[in-house]
């Protein structure tokens, strides 16, 4: 498979077989595992992404709280925003987020954290056999 190493939406591209788009994979996983009525926390790298990605992740009966932290930066403040909102699940909506950030967000919020990198890697691994 070919892996697009970005969680952005790539509209207008042909739907080639074996091309993995992390945004599509991550949305499918979240839709499958998120409780029916939940508050979803989403971390994005840029403040200007907060509003559009809040709309993208919204579903009926799902509240969305989005906070921004750039890859490699201290996630303490953004994780505290999500913890304060009492989110049920957190999504790391950037391919640049590392495991150390995931671990810190999980420790701060006390809830499961889904990584775009890990979710996409698992699917790619399954496709490769």
C-alpha cells in the first residue's frame, strides 16, 4: 500500500486502490469505537484548524472539543483543556504527533487516545499481511 503521511483531506484525488488516507482511517475508527453519546477531544497542530476540524469531527450526539498543539511542543495546556472538558476519547489528528505526546495526553486526560499514525500503521500492516 501507499501511505499518505498527513491527516489532511485530499479532495479531488482519484480513489486509487491501496492508497491509505489517514484521515479516512481515523474517522472510521473513531466512528466505530466512540460511545454513542460522547465528548470527543481532538488535538490539531494549528489554532486556525480548530474551527474547521471541530465541524469535521462533529456527529449527531457527539460534542467535540478541539485544542491546538504543534508536534514536538509541550502538550500540557492543550491536554488540560481536553481534561477540563471531561472528554471520553481523544484523537491525535496529525501525523507529526509522537508517542511521547500521546502518553502525556493519556496521563493528563485519563481516557483512551487514538493516534493517526498508529491507526494507519495497523491498517497498513494488515494489508501487507
